[in-house]
C-alpha cells in the first residue's frame, strides 16, 4: 500500500477530474498528507488536471490502474457510474469516498453495499454538509436538547444555478438518468442532512417540474414533504432559477427553534423577534475560499478515518436512505401518490 512506501503520505486516486474532482484534488493537496493520481477519460480535462496539480499517475481508464497500490479512492464521476465504481473498489479492497448521490436508481445498490461490507473497507459518501461547522453545531445543539424535541423542519435552498454552473446544459445536470436536476443533485444534500438529524424516513410526497431553465431534461424546482419514523415532518423547497441565493432552514422543536441562514445559526425561544444567540460560522471568511476550505476539511476527515478516527461523513446505508427519499419524491409526483418508503 502507498503508505508502506515510507513517506507516510496516503496514495489517493481521484476518479473523474471534472468540477468536483478538481475541488477534491485541491483539497487533498492542501492537506499535505496525500500523493495524487487521477483517472479521467476526457483527454482535455485530464491534461488540464495534470497541468494544475502535482499528479503522480494519470490514467484514461480505471482498467489500467493497479488499485491495490492505492490507500483511498475518491469517486467523482457522474452518479450513474457510482455503483460500478464502488463495486470495483470493493473488489480491490480499496477504501473510498464516493460523491453524492449514491446512485440514480436502486439497481445494484444493495449488492454494492453488500460487497463493500464483505470487503470490510472504509466507505463514505461526500455529503459535504456533514463536515460544515454550522451543521455540526446545529446537530450538537439539537442532541443536547436545546430546542426540546425536534418535530418539524422547513428548508428553502434556492439560487440562480446557471450563474454558478454556466456549463449546466452540458454536464450530468441536464440528464435525469445521470443524476441531474433539483431532486437528485441539489435536494439530496438536504435529504442527507435530514436523515442525519431526524432518522429513518417513512413517507414522501412531492411536486416537481422544470419551470424556467432551458436546455435540460431535468426539473429545476421541487416541493418535497417527508415524514420520519419518529412522526416528525420536514418540507424541502428548491428552485434553481431565482436571482437571490437563499439557504434558509428552520428546525422547530417543542422548546424553541434553531434557524440556519447560510452559515448563520441562531437560537430562538420566544416571540420577541430577537434570537437568544446567533453566530456566523463563516464570519471573516471569503465565501468562495471558505467553500473550498471545506473540501480540505473533508479530505482530512477521510484521511483521519483511514487512520481509524471517527468520521461524521455519511455511510453508504445512510446515503441509501436519502436516495430512497429522492426516488420516492420523483415517484410521488410521477404517479400522483404519497410514497411509503
Ligand atoms: N459534494 C458536492 O458539493 C458536489 C458538487 C458538485 C457535484 N457533485 C457530485 O460529483 C459528481 C460529479 O459531478 P461534477 O460536477 O464533477 O461533474 P463533471 O461532469 O464536471 O465531472 C465528471 C467527470 O467524470 C469523468 N468521468 C466520466 N466517466 C468516468 C469514468 N468511468 N471514470 C472516471 N471518470 C469519469 C468525466 O469525464 C468528467 O470529467 C456527481 O455525482 C455530482 O452529484 C458533488
């Protein structure tokens, strides 16, 4: 294995050097704990990554890679390829982090999870909010009982997506079968956060559509309601065309509320209109730099997990739950039913 080669650095294989692959290349490079290699079938993108990062090995095809020479894979290909790539890592007993969502259908998901369990390897899913300081603080405050029992959550996460991803019509985002659209691509982050905070989902109802964005076959808007085994409920609203960038969530408990507005976490326990406590977890940071810094945090979390330290990133089984919510949301509107999960 890489680290037995003597320098203590982990040999990390980034599979797919597109948008998110490059964020991970930058993040792992910034840890100072990793030696980087890539697999990227697109020649131009592969050459760009080779020019941008200190890359040891660069491959066009996973089939030419000696997976056993690596300590960790980071799967950054489109989500319709996640199941076969997870299966390849399991066969080589190579620990990995796979980007979200876990997959785009349930086909092969349970067999892939079983193969990973049989291989006994570390495996996590890249729902980046799980290492975000404001979400960790939120989770701790809820677990400590600050708002009593959490019974209801409202989330509105909406933005002018084409501004942030100008190539959206040419990426997986435009194609439902590759994991694009508001539900699988965007809302799945929120579904994972809700599974983490609220436990097992039992039912989902939704409406979704492409209301504005042109040049895609995917929905740019979804309204999703979820019920959990505890009886608590959540409502998730997303549009990907409005001009203001809104990321607001209310976590409503029997003794008070916690609200998140981007990175500002506030605690409210009366009707004075003023929070009892409020804190911006990105205060003083430039938002774009703070966002990239989270990929370094995530890389360190995976490298720590390889060293046997606890890791808050989503397990495959947890990501399976958020995938079931996403697929249930699609089935709900397609069939005009409430879907039991
Ligand atoms: N965690 C986050 O915040 C976040 C953000 C964006 C995207 N993502 C996820 O990351 C994944 C990729 O998204 P992206 O925006 O980087 O897409 P992208 O299209 O920019 O990049 C995907 C890359 O994978 C490459 N690829 C295709 N087949 C491959 C294969 N067999 N082996 C290796 N590489 C292959 C493509 O050539 C492309 O360069 C998706 O699952 C997406 O949902 C996560």
